[in-house]
């Protein structure tokens, strides 16, 4: 699973740095190519000579080579890497990562990283339990970083508790599990809708909503990263895609999204309907800008848009899967279950505007997933990239 993978191993100033040698060796035995980046404090616990001998590569520590001024490019490392693991990660490094304090090569490499980042904390039990450390770890989780929880046991302080860096073999297992998920949608074709729709009143005005498209784009990226061929139908949004394997179709109105979804759904294995489609549109479109007239009220008559989810539910083939979203302000579970049944969905993702950090224009979301049996699974507040993977993990069980 790790053969040919490029892995950056970050090492910080902890007594657990000796374990990094075992981690590097284990990764290389699995076929990975490893580049070590170490902090100045880390070199006090394990020498670059040892690490270089294991990897066959010079260890990166400083921004410049002392004797000739050669620049070590953290940007190039971020592009080269398939994954970064920081083990051990001290409280100081975790704090710098959470707050963007780029005062050493490891932090600048982290901030430039395009690939997923795993963090294995190592510190004394009181430091680990301190509210500031826990807050910083939650911040890293909200960025989409993966935290490998420390183990409990005998610590360097002679105390016993939670704070020991997880054992190298366990860390390798976590990394292998991550890469195994990368191909679990291989060969599948997915349709995803994202963003708002705009329903025109006249050439300069429209009816819309606050959707940013972030959740749908995160889902498209997650599915593509796990091997799927993705068609993304996107309403008006400024978001850009990072994965080259996603076909993007831009639309503006609900009618346009409906036409594209009905066409593309015939050729896919599954659809995830994340877009916030307007339920209504103006009955009449004014060809010229509607001018204000003193004392007159402007009365709009709205008519229903076509129901994309219900329409796809009617034409869904036996082996096709269809997932919907329900953003509610009240009676969330009841409304979601009604939508699930009425529109012939396989499961529905419920979120509520009553939950802080969930809903439109946020980088986080808090969801519940309800299946056809009425079973509900609740998830904590997470970065939308992590939420997307939770949804895909659920989705895989239906494939």
C-alpha cells in the first residue's frame, strides 16, 4: 500500500524522537520514499546522521545550507509529498501549526503541504491535558489534519498517563489504512451537485441563497481522491477545484441544474445532491431593469422549480445510489425522514442552522446521517473536508 509513496516525516524536540528512527525504517520497509524534516530542538534528541543513513537522503533542518547557501524549498516538499507525518509532535510545534508561526523549516513545510497531514503528539500528561493544547489540537482537526492520539503509559517525567507517542508500527497501520481508502471508489462514476442557484428577476437582480458550495466541492474532492470519476454540477460560486479528475459543469438556475442532472445521472453509479437549489423562481422575467416607482409596491409571484431530487429518485436504477441533503431550521429529523422517503433516497445528510458552525458559508459542518431504516448516526462539528469523508465512508457501505 505504501510502495512508491512520498512521505515527509517531521521530527520535533521530544524524548520520543528516538521512535522516529523506527518509524522511518518501517515506512521504508513498506516501500515508501521518506524525507525527514527536523526542528533544531529535534536534533538534540536524534542526529541527522542516523536519519540520513536510514533514508538515503540529506535531512532537512535549516532554510539554507550553512556552507553554500543552498535554499531548501518547503514549497517543493509540499508538492512532492503524498503525506506528511509529524512524529513526535510537541506542544510547542502543535501550537505553532495551529497559529501559523512559521519560524522553522518544519512549520513552513507544513504550511506549504498539499497532501494530508498526520500528527502524533508526544508530551507529559499535564501538557497534553492542558486546555491550550486541546484547543490547538481541535484547531488542527478543523483544518482537516489527522490526529493520532497518544497512548497512556510510563512517561519521561516518571509519571504515568496519556501523552506517549503512539508506537511506530501503529502509526504505519494508520497511514496504510488511509491509503487503502484512497482507492475504494475506483471505477465508480459519481454525480455531485453543489452551491446555490440564482433565479433571475431582471438583468441585474436575482433570488438566491447563502450557499457557498464548500460542502459540495469538498465531497467532489473526497470522491475523486478515493478513485471515483466525478461530475460536479456547480451553481454560481467562486470556488476552484484542486483535483484534475473532476469534470465541472457550471450552471446558474435551477432549470439549468435540473437539465444537466437528468442528463448526467443516466451515466453514473451514484448521485450526491448537495446543492441548495431554489424551490421557487419568479413567474415573469423582466427583460429590462425593474425601475422603482415612488409609492408603488413591487409584488412578485413565484412558481415552483422542478424538484431535482424527486425527479432523479423516479428514474433511479436498481443499483444506483442517491444521497440527499436537508438543511433545516426546525423539526430537522422529521423533515429529513419525510424527504428521504418521498424522494426515494438511500440516505440523507441532515444539518441544522441551529448548530453553531454548521450550514452556509462556514468551513465546518455538523451533520447527522439517516438511512432508509430510520437509523440515525450523529457526527461532531468538523472541517468540511473531514465531513465529506464521513459521508463517503457511509456511502461505501451501500456500494
